[in-house]
């Protein structure tokens, strides 16, 4: 890391004793300067909440595989993450401690969290058969896992439990079950910290990648029609440029007009990821639609140079214009399309939104005298909805290329000027 680069921030998530241990040896073990932020919990089920409360960290280090897996399944890992390994030397040490307990036969024990492969390997290294060793690697509630160990002991299938979970160890000990807790070795903690720091450093470099966004406006790209005089197009360009500058300032980006219908925005990957919910929504598109009634085509590209980033942005834009973009309007610096992991669709009730063609047909049926220009109030009366709903439907028509936003009808009276739309009824005959 450079002299002027702030230290990496690593969130440490786990039970109090392990978090304290990691914090004490952290700075010496990390390969680069870093700041450790403690997020200790009393129960593994709190792991996801602790990660959320950490806020902006460069990487996350979990004290064991269990909280890591719970946080991953909850979808809260927005940063690189790793965990301290509890197999290998840590398991071997636990088996050795079990052998020193007169109540436990290490050939007849139960093990949680670790995979069967890790269990077999550790016991094989010690020359101990695993024929009567039971293992459970599925995550679960503390009570469920404790009951698993206790049941095996009560049935005589095992003589004791080896557990990775502090809460399980406490419950089993209170129930009189011979128990050995699997604790990470110092070497495992150092290795995990080293990995977390490298992941964080790589993530920070990735976030600072040069990113280019190309924004094209199909409405401005089309030939001038008599219904859309040049002065309106000039006013629309100025309004759009002003809006893009405002949005760019918000994410520390820069904007340049390329031609009459397209703009180039230069930013970093981190700032764009934050503005697009992790590349799930088009940058700038929602505000442009809401304030100017325009649909835009967007391509995002990353690269080691401005030229590379712009090349990738043009490739992404071409996908958008070809109709192949659903999620995938961004291309990384290797030329691969970025498709973020899907999220569970929200449960929704109520009728589906009417299709644009249906709305256009309903409006066209009520137009009189061949007039194809409407505003939200007039459209609302025709459709039997409020002006606010009509305004949203008219914007949908614009997005689908079924209406043309005209210059606002400015009047001397105060208040919001009327936004007029020309309905492209010709498309109903196609």
C-alpha cells in the first residue's frame, strides 16, 4: 500500500474469546497495515446482523466456518470474506486433548461443523479409525447441534463430543457430556488474517478501477420531426447534461458530451457499484425518466486505461441496444459481462401493470379530431385514473417508444409546467 493510502479495515466476526484473540495478534500477522474492527456475538445466529452493522470494511474475517456460512446465506456479504480454518492442526489438537480425558475414547466421538473429508484426514494422520466417528457439517441452531451430540452419547454410540461452537460446548458441559472444543491454532489465525488482508487489498484496488459509462438518448438520436422543433431538442440536451453533472458530482465522476445524443461519464468501479446496487440497476436512468420523461441506453465498461474502459462500455452498450441486456449492462476489465447474483423476488400482490400497447390503444380510442397530444390530467380522465398514475403510465409509454415527450407548456402562472406527450398511435397498426 502506498504511503498516502489509508490502512485496510478488516471486520472480525465471531465469539468474544476468539475475536479478542484475533485482535491481539492481528496487526503483526497482517501483510499490510490494517485496522481491525471487532464484531463479537453471543450466538452464531447473530453473525449476519453483526456483518450488517460493520458498515464499510474492506474485508471480513469470521472466527469459524459457521458464522461465515450463515452470513453468506443471508446475502449480507458485500465485501470479500474468509474464515479461520478449524480443520487440520486445530482438529488434531482437539483429538489429542480428547485422548487425555479419561472419559473420552477418541475413536468414538462426534464432530460438528467440519466436513467428513476433514475429519477423516485428521484421524488418518493420527492412525485412528473413523469407523465409529460421527460427523455433522450442516449449520444449525446451537440447541439443534447440541442435541445431536447429546443424543449420540445417550445412545452409547459415542463417548464425547468435539465441537467448534462455544454455545454448544457450554450446553453439553452443563448437561454432563464430555466435551472438547475445537479452537483455531495460532498458525490458522495468522493465515486467515493474511488471507483477509490480501482479499481486502485486492478489493480496494478493484474498487478503484477506471470505469466509463456511455449514455445514449434514442429520442435525440432520431431525425428531427416537425412535431419536435430544434429549440426543444437543444433545451432537452441542456437539461440532460445538467442532470448528469448533478448525478456525477454525487459519485465523484466527470461528464463530457460526445455528440448530440450521447454522453461519457468517467468514474471508479466502487462509486458506480454503489450507485447501481451492485450493477443491478442502470445508472442515472431512473432519474432521467422521472424528471425528463426520457428512456436512455447505458453501457458500463472497466479497464486499465480509459481506452480499454470505453471499448468495454461500447460493447456493453451494443448489448443494451440489441435487447440482450436484462442484468449485464456492465463489462469488466477482462471483457466479461458482469451479471450480479440474483436476489429473491419480492412478494407482491395486486394486478399486473398494464402493457404499454394496451394503454396506448385505450387512449387512442378516446382521442378526438386526430389530436395525439395529451398531458397527465387529460390522460387520467380518459383512463379513469389519477393524474399521478397517468403521469407514470405516460412515462412507461415513453420508455417503450410509444410516446414522444414534448417541451413543457410554460405559462406565466407559478407551479409546475404542463408536460405534454405526443402519442405515437401509428405503432398500433404494426
